[in-house]
């Protein structure tokens, strides 16, 4: 009967068990950097009237857990949604106030940062020896 001898199986098992921790440690700075970049890019692109849109930007780390890290970038300014998406023609007390076009600042900054983050994470996982189909 033929047999197979596998030398280093214990080391391989330990490496596999440590893999999630190692990948989370390496992924965390990629995620944090791109979240901070999204915030900075949006802040730089907002027009300055009162400064509320810039001041409303917030980066919150939701936590690092066993299998991942989560960071949220959002704008807490009351009118940030209206600025980002625009409005239809508005009237107030019979007066036409016109249409406000979409500002398109925050969402493009977030999409660009998310794309860079995904590319960085795919590269990280590939360097760890995994095959990853291109998610982008």
C-alpha cells in the first residue's frame, strides 16, 4: 500500500489558524487609509458657504473584530442629502425657488476610495497566496 508523508503539517495548520488574524492586521491600515482619504477628498471638494457641509463630515471606526474592521464615513449636516442629490423645482409662498442641481461630491469620493480599498484588499489576499477574481 502506498502512503503519503506530509512534513510540516503542524506548521501548516498553525499558519492557517493564524491567517485571519494576520490578514485583519494587514487589511486594517488599508481600510482606515481609504476611509480617511474619502473624508479628505469630500472635504476638499465641498464648496464653502457656511462650512456646514465640511464640518458635518465624520469618520467613525466601528471596530476591529476577529474577521474584519469597519469604518464609516458620513456627513451629518442636515442638508447634506439635499446637496448631494439635488432637488426638483421648489416653491415657497408662491415664489419659484428653482431647482438645486446635485452637488455630487460625497458619493464620487466614497466610490473612488472604496475602489482603491478593494484593489488593496485583493492585492493583500493575492499576496497571501489566494486566487481572487477581479471584483471591479
